[in-house]
C-alpha cells in the first residue's frame, strides 16, 4: 500500500498536473453557484406565495380545501427546489475538496522530499489517511485500496500473515 504513495510523493508533478487538468476541465463551480442563486430566488418567491395564500385565507378569499391544496403544492415545490440547492452545494463541496486535495498533496510531497527516508510510522499513517479513501478487506485475504488520487489506481494486496479480516485500515499493513 505504501509503495504507490511513496512513488507519488517522490515525484508528484505528473499527478499534480493531471489533478489540475481534471479540476480545470470539470470545474463548474461558478455555474453551480449561479444556479444556486436562481433557486434561492425561487425559494424567496415561494415564501412570498405562501404569505399571499395565508393572507387570502385570512380575508376569506380561499376555502379551506383550496388553501390546503395550494399550500401542499407550494410545499412540494419548495422541497424540490431545496433538494436541488442541496445537490448543487454538494457538487460545489466536492470540487473544493478536490482542490484542497491537490494542495495537500503538493504540501505532503514537499515535506516528504525533505524528510525522505526519515519518516516514522505515525507520519506514514497520517499520509495514508489523507491519500486513501477506503480500504476493503475481503474474506479471501485480499485488501482493496481505493486511493483518493486518480493516478493511483485501486489495488488488491495479498496480505501474508494474520487473518485479513482482523486488519485495521491503513494501520496493520506494513507501511
């Protein structure tokens, strides 16, 4: 598990360039922000619509049935709009996380090159926690590692030793 990370940290230029290009090509944060503002304006309009319904109900212009029907319709529309805002916010956060990952990788690589050969186990574990999304331990004794950096592909590692099901992610494997 450590070997691909070691190689990445020794020579991160290609990976950083690929990450930067991927972020640049896929970045739609500005578009997502603009859509979010549009949806927020729609939410404000729906709030005004609810106020008008309440006012009309108080003045006796709406029956209870029509008021309930209109409020249900408006509430459903608000829920749909809010779900879309939440989805866009998640996409924005994902893009920010990729940008932060790129900067973290650059910082880690710089620090790693300075200390190369002198890195202790806790430091390696911290680096692995930053660069590994998930570790899956299979009944067969294989460990599947899903790295956060696209350049490092998923890998299956045959663990030789204890029962693989007893392993803790990123700590029991020799780093």
